[in-house]
């Protein structure tokens, strides 16, 4: 099975995104890049180099529904006529309008984010939406954990690896223990467990960091020899990266617990203390990071949590 990585430009801070062509029947691309002219031009060039055209694609598989990964899915599908689009159905919120805004707003209010900031974040959503087409429920096929994507000479096993987003999926080729992991595993940065409504009960928060730790351990159980991430170079030493991530999470948790004063604190306050200079989308990501670590510390019984006037206050244990 020939896996052809193609690096595509994005207008985002993260830099280029990696998409992966499985150069075999049925011709499949994993992730698409955002919807920009530069990206589609680069994708066409990458496909041509491998001997293909967009119209040859039969399957468009998405690791998750962030704009830098899914933006061109509809355009590619339309151009390739009968290509089928696959994404995990826990990515629903992203597919329609990035996230269902009201559900998300509730989570931000609960995290103590001031109204003016929430409005700014809303503006950012609108801006990000330009980089991806939305999908209706009847326009995609859901990816299922442990199902196989069959190819002429083998298959890729679908692994539901939630954390970065609720519906993030990775793809395992058992023959050589290679994994395509999207933003679940990135070489140079620790992925953000993005603040999301729980897909089963959207009034609740998805326990993103707790789920993420399970996903990382699950990937480890396959002893991967090579992991292709959504950004940056592939990872040849997953074991080293796994331990590095865990040390980083432990350090961050220690830091977060240290920022919880006697009278309590919101996730927003903690985010401002951890990342005082974050702006734009990083302001949202810093809240996400704070909530993820505070929630995990709470679920591990290390700090308390109480609801006060719609806002959650994290407190030391008495
Ligand atoms: Zn992502
Ligand atoms: Zn990404």
C-alpha cells in the first residue's frame, strides 16, 4: 500500500497541513486542506506528481472536521463526481457551523469568559468558516471504530481516537504498524484538547483531555513504527513522544493546580495567567487548554468545582 504524504499551504498560524494519498484502488485521500486557491493548486500538483487527478479520487476520508483538514472536502467530492466522504459522526457540530454556536457559548460562559471576549470569538468562528464548506447529514458516511477501509492489497483499520476533537480518527495499517493520526499526534507541539460540547449530551463539556490520554495510550498499544501527523514531520519514535506528552501534561497540571486560589478561580482567569499574551484564536485555545487541565484535575479528585451564577469556580479541596 503506497502512502503518499502531500504538504499543503494553509493561511493559519499552524502552517502547512499534511494530507495523505493512499495510491491504490479505490484511490483515497485522507484529509483535504482548507478551502483556498493556493491549497487546491498545491493539492492538484501533489496528485499529478503521484500520477493522478482530483477526478480519480474515490474516497475522501477526514481525520476530523477542523478547517485546515476538511475545508476542500465538498469541492473535491463534487469534482470527483462519485467520491464518498467519510467522517466520524461525533464531528457533527463542526460539519454544520464549526460548532453549534449556542452550545459552545454556554461552555464559554461557564468557563467565565467575559461577554465581549465571547463576541470576539464568535467573529473568529465566522472568519474560520470561510475556509470550509459545511456538510449535511446525508452527504457523508460515518467512520466507525474498528471498521476497515478496504483497498486492493490490504486495509486500514479505523481507530476512533477522541481528544483533540470528539470525533478524531486515526488509521492503522497493521502490516507495518503505520498510523495516520491527524492532529492526535504532532511532532513538535502538544495538540490542544479543544473545548467542545459532548456529542452525546451537548449541554455538557466533552472530557477532552481524559479522552485524549486514553487515545494516546491506545495508539501506543499498537507499538507504531511510524506515525503520520496532521502537521510537521512523521514520528518514528512514538514511545519517546508519548512520554514527552505525558510529562508535559503533568507539568501543566501542576501549574494549573498552583493557580487555584482559596476563593476559587474560573478557567478564564487561569487561561489569562498561563498565557497572558495570547490573542485571536490563541485566546480561545488558551481557555480550551485551561478547561481541559482543570477538568482532569477535578476528575482526579485534586481540586473542587462549584457552579456560581452560571459560572464554574475551581477551588482547592478543603
Ligand atoms: Zn485540528
Ligand atoms: Zn490541524
